[in-house]
């Protein structure tokens, strides 16, 4: 394979294995991406959007459909309001909510000095000067309320006027961050009322209630110092939301909390292994359906809200299987409509029987592409770790896997660090795609992943270079004992914390791996601390700053920086870096590439100047895939 080109080699491999219909990067970028919007008011239809990439135009097109809840033919629709209504119009129809940017600060040269219209300067006096992929420009998203009649809005009032805070929350908040109380008299919105350096150091978002008639605002969650997000009312006006307790810890245990006359009730705190991803009120106003990671998958659960009684909430798992439930989009009687994916299939909509957990596929957007495409077997394995624990490891095999043959094998390192490794379907780190090119993929649920208890989840923090790295080695060593693994052709790949893990393993693998790939990985802890955006993350994960010599925890963390061990690097490595990644900024990838080049190690740099921590454009994504598999073909 080394002496022939990657694509020629792939063609020969495909012909020899009769797998010409296996997943390719080009097919991956033809898949429609299905997003559920909700169930129609008459409970007859499910409304959803399909976003389809157009590689030639380097953009995506979206179409909206309705399909009967009982299944059948999907029909394209142009507007959703007739079926779903408009959640931003008050229930009594008298007001409407919007969100718009408001200039609260003069930061750019043009704003500060009108006589310098060609200036492109920025002037900052605090942190949070850039976030995710955007530089601060002095504008803040605010919520507005306006009278509404005959389909038209009147003069809007900024309910956050004069505040240097955002709603929706940046960078990923949306319309779910501001909602109506069913009484139409109050608005609840999410924001972090901190500015500048204080904003960068804290995760303390709160729920604020605005009284439309009085024009007053109060903090509903002032006593909680961590995240309060995702507010949702039931029809009776009872408010539920997602909550984390500790300020500065973005991956704290996330629970469902309901407010009542006696205070706030935590419905999921009883389960140490439950970290709630999202929820939806049931039609009975007493059941809450939610989805959460559990043992390497994301499953659907329900919990009852007992109100003011002294009864304990009861949690029941509804679904079981090797798949992920990614959202609940509505209820029709004893049936829920959910999104579901697995490592072989992108998300489609399914119905679920609430009592039995039986599921039926509702949408079939990608069936024509998947038809005839061989699936890749996924297998759960349990591996003993060096500290005597048992770790779940997903192993994904090539189509038509033959245990009598030997296969090159990839250790996949997950990001996060506290991100669940489940039956997700990625459009970049796609296990089906990797396996379909002839690789076995080993994907461990190493330390730091939710779904295995709070202790397991938290053991990565303040010890990035410790047990989690040993967990990776335990996983690949266990799988390498099988005769079908070609131990002379092991690779290691990952992004973000996974990219850091690649850098760390480069110095510690003792010859196990023949090739590495690191995408947007943390290479140097000091420069990362000095240039990243969310300082609460750095302070929590590392235990503090690098200049406080009295802080033994932080000093140990900074001593684990991969940049301290470059002298031990010997193995070929492919480094990928996004130019607009302000979470793991550009100097991380460039420093690593410069080091290996100066050491004379075979290496490659893929620089994506307009991409952030992800790769979002279709053509850049295909460049990524081709370079990724080309590198593996060349080095393994």
C-alpha cells in the first residue's frame, strides 16, 4: 500500500474485498442531516428539517417536511407556523419575543474614532475579547418584547437594555434561551450576568424572569452558582430546567430541576450515573422524558415530578440497545417521536412506545444511500485498567471482517475531556467510514466520560497526563492480543482533548504506534492558558495558573504538558489546525508541527484558516478526509 497512491490502493482494496458500496468520504457528504422540529398541534404530523450538503457550492440546502405520526409519505412544506405555531408569540397572542444584537460598547477603531473609517483595530480592557471563533465587537444579543396584533409586531422593548450580557448565550445558545410563561405575563431568559474577565472565569448562568406589565426582572436561580439552562414550562406553568452546581466546572453532573412553592426539586440527583443531555415535559404535566449517556450509549428515560408530595421521583429507562437517542420532539398518546443514530446510520426520526420501548423508524431520508451498503460490526468489550477498574471499549470492525486476516488498527481518542463516547454518528470522526477503509477502530470509554458514574467522569480533571493515558494504552494492548490485529500497523488519532492525548501518547507509547493524527490538540499548557477563551475551563481542568508556585495541583498539571516531552517523540505525526479555533488556538498546532519538523520527524500540517474547532464547510471536510486517509495509507 505504501508504494501505490492512496486512492489506487483503496480501489484495489475495494475490488479485492468486493466492498465497492462501502461508505466513502464523498457518500458521507451526500447524507441528509435530519432534525426534528416537533409534532403538529392536532397530533397528526411530525415536522422536520433535512439539511443536505452541496459540495460543488460548498454550502448546505435545507428543506422542511411533514410526515404522518403513523408513518407514510413525507410532504415538503414551506412554513411551519400553521402546524407548530410560533413559540415566541405569547400564549394569549398579544406579544412576541425576538432577539437582536445591541451595541453596548465601542471596541473597534471605527466605532471609537469616526474620522478613521478604514481602521480595523480593536481595543480591549478585559478578557473575553474573543470566544469560540468570533472577536468581541461590543454588540450583545438582547431579548425584545413587542405588542403583537394582526400578524404584525409593534414597537419592541429591550428587556436587557444597557446590559453587557447575552441572550441567547454565546456561542451555541438559541431560541430555547428565552421562553414565555403560559400565563403570557412573564418571560424567562438565560444569561450570564458577568462581563469581561469575570465572564471568562465563570459558568454561573442564571434564569431571569421578566414581568411584562411591571417591567421588572428577578433572578430565579441566584442561589445556584453553576449552570442554569434550558428552561421549559409545562402547561400548568411549572418550570423545569437543567442545572449544574459548581461554578467553573462545565462538565459537572447535570440534573433536571423543577421549581415549586417549596423551592427547587432535583429530579435526577439520586442517580450518580445520570448526566442529563436534554429533556421534554410529557403531556400529563407530571412526566419528564429525558435522554442521557449510560454505558456507552445515550438512552431515553422518564422521571415523574411528584409536586409538593413527599414522594421521591422515580427514574425509568425506556429504551435499551446499541444506539443513541439524541432528542425528543413530541408526544402523541403513548408514543414519543425521537431522533436516533448509531455508528452505522446517521440520525433519523423514530417513534417509541413509552411503555415497551419498542421503536419504529419514521423517516427514511438516507435509506437510498445506505441501501446495499454493508454495516460495520460494533462490539462492546470490557478491559481491565491499570488501577483495577473495568473500562468499556467499543471495537468497530471493517465490513466483511474475517478474523483469519490481519488488519491495521486505530486507537481513537475522544475529545471533551468529559464527552461521552457513545453510538454517535460523526461527519468527521466517523467510525463506519474508518472501518470501511479497512481499519479496525478501538474506541475506549476512558476516564472522564459520563455514563459510568460521577467518580469515573471526574478522574480526568487535574490529571490529563495520568490515568486517562494509561487507560488508552490498556485498551489498545487488550485488543492487540487478538491475532487479527496487525501490531506492526497501529495508529492513534483524535481531536481536541483527543488531540492532546495523541501528543501525550507520542512520548509514552513505547513503540506501539506507527502513526499519529492530532486535530486541534493541546500541545503546550502555558501558551494554551495564555490564549484560550474560556478561562473557567483551564482553571478547573488544570487546577489553577502556572505562575502560582504554591499550588501543587496546578504545578503538577502544567508539568504534564506534551511540550515538555518532545525529546521522546519519534513517530510520524499528522497535525491539523483550524485558524479560527479560539478554544485551542492556532499556536498549539503550529508549535507541535515546528517541533517535529526541527527534530526531523516525518510530519504533515493541514491548516484550515477559516475553520474553528470543527470543520464545517463541505469541501474543507473532504480535504480533511482525503488527507486523513492518505496519511494513514502512507504511514501504516
